[in-house]
C-alpha cells in the first residue's frame, strides 16, 4: 500500500510536471490517435481490455504515444508491472526482474509485465538476459523504441515479440490534444482562461510535426508569453524556436530521405528533389554524404545519356568541400536540379551488373595471351603479347580482335539507349560491332583474331 509520504510526493511531482506529462492520457478512451491500433474493435485494444497481452515492441517516432500506451496497459492489467529504463538499467537489474517474476508466478500465479523504455539502448547481453523469460512466458515484455527494431533488437528476441508500429499523430489529433489542454482545469491550462487564435493553432499543429510532446511543450511556453490571455502566431513561433523533426542522421529517416531524393532525381522531378535536399540539409545532414549520392545518381540513372551529369555532380562535391556550408547548399541544389532534368539511362549500370554476374558465375579463365603484358624476355618467349594488334594502326583506330575470354566471346553487356547523348553512342557501337563481326567472319574460325 502506498504511504502518505509517497502519495504526497507523487502529488507534488504532478503539480510541477511539464504540461505534456500532466496531460498524458490515463485510459484508452482518452488516448488520441493510432486508431488503427487501439480504435474500437481493434485487436490490440481487445487484448488490453481482456488483459491477454503478448510481448510487444512499440515502435514509432517521438511523441506518438508509445510510453502513454504502455502506462495505460500498466493501469488496466492485473499483472505486476516492472519498469526499467534502458539508459540506467544493468544486466543485474534485468536478471533480478526476471528472477522476481519467476518467483511471483510460482507463489501467487501472477504474471509480470516488464516495460523497457528505449529498449534499443539495451546491449546484446541485456537483451539476451530477457530471452529465456520471454520465451517461456515468465514475463511479458513491452519495449518502446524510436529506432527500427529490425536493426536494434536482437533477432531471437524480436522473433518472440509482436512489433506494433505507431505513426506520427495526425494534425487533427494534435489539434484535439492542444484544445483539450487549453480547456482542462484540473491538469491543463483551463484555469488561465487562454484563447489561441486560429492561425496560431494551425501554426502550432504544423510545427509539432505529429509530435504531441512538442505541441504541448510549445503550448506551455506560449501560454507563459500570452498577452491579455491571447496566444498569437508570433508567440507560438517564438515559443517553438525550432520545429520538431523526426530526422535522425543515423536512423531510418536518414535513409528514407536520401532514398526519396535519389528517386525524385530518377523520376525527373526537380521540385521534389529540391524539397528532399532542403529537408535533409536543414535537419543537419552531412552535405558530403548527399554529394556522394548525387555522384551515384549521375552514374546510375543519367549515365552516358548526359556525360556532363557526372561532371556537375563531382563539381558540386568539390564546391561543398571548398566553400563549406551553408554556401555549398546551392551547389548541391544546382546539381540536383541538373540531374533531375537530364535525360536518363541506366544502360551502364545494367551493363556493369551483367559483367559482375559473369565474373561471379562463370569460370575466370586466364587472360588471353595476346592481351597480356610482356615486360620481360622470358614472357615474350612464352608468347605473352604475341599477336596483339595495335588499334591505332588501323585506319579508323578500331580494334578487330577479340578482347573477352574465349568462353565469353560475343557476350554483350552495354546496350545504349536512344536517349540524349547515348543515341550517338548507340550508332557508333553498332558500327563498331558490325565491323568486328565482319572481321570475325572474314577470318573464319579465328585466324588473326587470337
């Protein structure tokens, strides 16, 4: 039973807690957003209401309701609840929790739910300590994480949990939470009789970026700066200081954004390319990382349809390296627009992939003798370099010999498109191949071809 001292301490903490903490929903009926997970009739809601939980990994961005959902489960369940912080808990803490859960189950038949916030911060040893207890049902694990559990949670532990994906809150959900906080006299700001202008409310919703915590923290600061009880857009702007961002240079947002930039360039959409570029740079992405991807896009998706594309991409990288940021952002923007508008060809990319497959899947025969380097008398006597025909001695400087290993003779990798500059290369390659084919037929089975 909770002591009077503990009850008083909790009440004092509640009074000084941030608005976001005070307004945290206490039941599923108060919970806002994530209707696909906890809406009426949903599987997870039914499991919570019937107290028939399985081990869960709650994965989602900051401020989407992971910890709140875990606390609601703790309030509604008849199981014993143990909370561990991955930041401070040790392997010994994990083992102690598992041991006590085992004893509790044996003596009283009571299950134990172990809630671990930021479970991605647990190392392998800590996660391994949970595995046997999760597997045999000694504990029900509920872990919360902002990081992709595929990479941050051990595969054996992950396979024994159900991953629940929470999305950023919708604008409507954020609006509901803000209005609720302004009206609530017990836990919120209702006693201050504040009014928020419609434009200020919309600005606050947009700046929150789906993060309820950021929205309520900003509202609390804005309330302190309200003039005559009115919260204006300017007050919200100053209270927010910088909008919430789910961008993480080492996480999924990093890879998703660079993927979006590359695919926008590939899809010839300069506007989208500029947006994703700006979104990455404004959130602190390494500009040289972006420059490297632009070089890749120039080679992979533009290719020889516009050979200048690679020159532009490399020049952008050099410009960023030379002048730094923020000035270098314009060089990256120029390159992104150029690549997006350039004619596209992945012929070189496909050709190289095909050559790699042959290297991996066919016998790697010795280099034909006529193509070998012969720097010594011995090697020349062994026939290295014998029969090599110097292409510049030909009237058109085009070699007539075979340059592939005998097993791959006639193999074609590069097939130019008819787009951009590559259309000219297509014509030239067709002429070269025709001449080489004619030469091959002229010498029959290979006389003079070596």
